[in-house]
């Protein structure tokens, strides 16, 4: 779904870098012109409240792992906020169920930032 998101943004005229390691948190998409980073969060790895279900084995391990991922997500968001950048997070299920509306929302936000 991330590839579809990138292709749709490109088609809308937004130029970006992907998975650029020089940016904190290794965003999926970086739009320097708009001071915006986009993360596509997996429902499993980021503990989606709607879809996450802990594996039946090693429950303590998975609980700690997912909580650590969520904490890191908050730290990354805070980092970009302090820099005056926008961090956009999209759940993978949102891309599956409402792709066009997600693209329209991101495009509208980016258009506002540049004008």
C-alpha cells in the first residue's frame, strides 16, 4: 500500500524521498519542500487499536515490543514538531479502505503548506 501511496502523491505532482535514513525515524516518505514526513504504520507493528491482536505465544515480549514501537512513534512525532515539520501517520488499514480520501487529505494539507 505504501507504493500505491507514493505513486499517487507523485501523480499529484508531489516530489519526495523515500526511506531516507538521514531523517530521524526513517520516514517512509519525506517531502522537504513541504517540511513534511509521512509514515505508513502497520496495524501489527504499531499496535493499531482496531486490528492489533497479540500473538498467543510470548505475550510479554510482544506487549513490550509494541509499546516500545508506540513510544518511539511519539518521540519521532515530537522531534518533527520541535523542528517545525509535519509528521503525518497513516494506518495501513486506512489506505486499504479509504485510499482516495487519504490521498486527497494529504494533498490538501501539502497544498496549504506551500501556499
